[in-house]
C-alpha cells in the first residue's frame, strides 16, 4: 500500500482562508466601544480614577489631572451610568485638590462647587471645607 501526501490541498485551503482570518482578527483586536480610548472598551469614571491614582503614585501630575478631568467628563455625559455618577464626589474632590495644589484656587473652587453639596445631608464634605474649597 502506498501512502500519498495530500498536504498541498491543505496548504492551499489554509491560504485561501487566510484573508478572512486576518480581517476577522484585525476587526476583533481593533474594536472600539462608544467613548473608548485606545480600543480598550468603554471608559468609566472608576477606571479613569484608578488610572489617575496610579499616575499620582508614579509622580505624574499631568497624567493624574488629565485622567481626573476625563473621569469628570464621563460623569457629565447624559448617558453616564449610575456607577459613574457615584464617583463624582471623589473625582471632583481629588481634581479640585490637585488644581488647588498647583495654585489655581478659583478654578479648584469651581470644580469643587457641585461636590460641596454632596456630603451627609447635603452638607459640604469635611475634606473640601478643610482645604478651603467649600464654605460650611
């Protein structure tokens, strides 16, 4: 009995399917969700805040401020999720403190203003009052 090699049909079959496989792989790897950055899926206030924390720990003040501002923009969108909105006080407080630290107190007070009513029973949060960004 003689064995015949049929590999050439397999090779041609795979080569014929290659364009479809390549296009599919490209589309999957480059999918972007609505409001996503770098094709990594939708942005969330929590994810942006956590990125800002990492940059703050690395000493990257510019990156920290950028990601906090991005988180605030996500929260401000009409389609923001309830989870995004839960992060507003923390994002506003952090961004206002960062802006105040670089000497822009009027801008910091403007950023903090909505958060000044987000404390217990609508009172100003103590961390913003002690930083001079909210009045009692």
